[in-house]
């Protein structure tokens, strides 16, 4: 069981870093585009954490169903 927790944390950390890079790039592009209008966009870390810790549950269900069910 500890094996699944370790995999879960690895997937969660990887997902967070992946989503963080994407959102950082999107926020930068939006700020460049809307800077003339005075609009400023910010990053939402709450949604990043939520998605990071929900996605591994989805992936682990697929892995468990594909390899460990009899």
C-alpha cells in the first residue's frame, strides 16, 4: 500500500509542476496581450493544488484496473 502512496505523490508533484508551467506561460501571455487595457491576470494556486491531488487518483485507478485486478 505504501507503494501506491509513493506513486501518488510522485504523480501529484509532477502534475503540479506541469500545470504550474502551463498556467505561468498562459498568465504571462495574457498579461502581455491585455497590458494596454490595464488588465492584470494572476495565478490561482488553489486550483493547481486541487488538480494536482485529484489527477493521481484518476491515474492510479486506471493503473490498478489495468494491471492488478484479477
